[in-house]
C-alpha cells in the first residue's frame, strides 16, 4: 500500500464518488475502483456500503478515513519540509578582503546574511591586496573585496561603492578646529600614510601632486588599523575613507574633516575569477553585497 493509494481512498471518501476521487488524483475511474478493491482486500473489510448512492462509508471505512487523513497530512507536511530544505541555501562562502574594509561593518553584513540563510556560513579572511587577488585566482576565495580594483584576463571586477575620503587627525591637532579643509591647508603637515606599494597610497600621492602639496610622511603602514592608532596618539594626520573611522570619531578619539576637492573618493570593488562557477549560496551573497547601501 502506497501513499497514493491512501490519497485516492481519502478523496473518494470525502467526495462520496469514485469518479470524482479518480479525477482529483489524475487517474481513470477504473483504476480508482481497482485501487479501492485492492485496499479492501488487503484490510479484509468493506470500506463502503455500495447498496446506496452516493457511496457511504461503513463503520470500518470511517475509522480508516480518520487514520488515512492523518497519515496523508503528516506525509504532505514532511514532503513540504523536505522541499523547503532543497530550496534553502546551504553551504559556505569564502571571502578575502583588504584590511580597510571595516571589521565591524563586515561582521554586520555577515550576521544579517546568515540570519536570512540559516544554513549558510561566511568565512571572511583579511589580507594584503596582492594576497586577495592571489586567493581569488587560486580559488581559495569565492569573492574578493578590494580597493581600486584592477580587472584582468583572469579576474573580473564589479564596482561596489565609492567611499568619501576625509582628513583624520587627533582632537588636539591644530586642524581639528576647522569645519572643512582646502587642499592647501595640508601643506607642510606630517602624515601617517599607507605603504608606497599600495594602490590607495599611489592614489593619495597623485592627489598631492595634482594640488602641489608638499607633505612629510613620518610613518607608513600596510593596514588602516595601524594608521588610525598612530593618528590617535598624535603621530601625524592622514586621509582615510570616512566610513572606516566613524566609530573612532563617535568615541572622540579622532576628528574627521571634509576636504574641498572633487573626486577624492576610494573606489571599492568585488572581484572573482572569470571562469568561476558560483554555488547558489555564493551567488546569493554576491547579490546581497551589491544591495548594501553605500553610506
């Protein structure tokens, strides 16, 4: 006896008609009658009183219908749950990111995504830019988060957002009293900068050359956290993405000032290997990232 047999009996019993029960299950009236006879033979009882029209259940038939309804309902519930599991996104997404994509921000994004997809896990690793590219090329990461993305034959880049750059200084610094700055206000200042080989440092060097600003680089680091710490103890000033210093500004450790200059932004992109075949969960996380607000 199969669940299909039980469904046919249930529908015949509830409609009091073999023909209607057959139609509801997409089978012929003859097949439905044979199904009913086979069921009664296996149980060794009559389930319907055939002396009357429409069909009426016998006492045994009513007992069997009650049990049958419960069995079919439970089966359909389990079947529905299994189908939902098939549709639910399951698996892990490996993400490589540069250090200056905020730890706090990415923790929030990861948490929100995992709450939406409870069977998903995001594995996030921070590394230098060249390592991000290598992780993507070596298929050690499904996605890479990088500033000043540089697409190539093997790497595709999707623009993610443009981050406003601001002057960051200690609250006691002379510039901290200003509401905004002109590029010329930075002349002669001591700067805490990124390492010379990083794209963000090269972009800042171009900015200073274009505005004929002479500055003194007193410290160089390869990650934004070290730069913020150096600035917070008064070692110099720096130009950083505004969103990366919001917490320190809110805590009163740093001051962030807008600079009156066009195009002073940091482009951030999402990179992946061109021949990469995304799993459903990785494709969904990519879409989720792209839906994040820029500010």
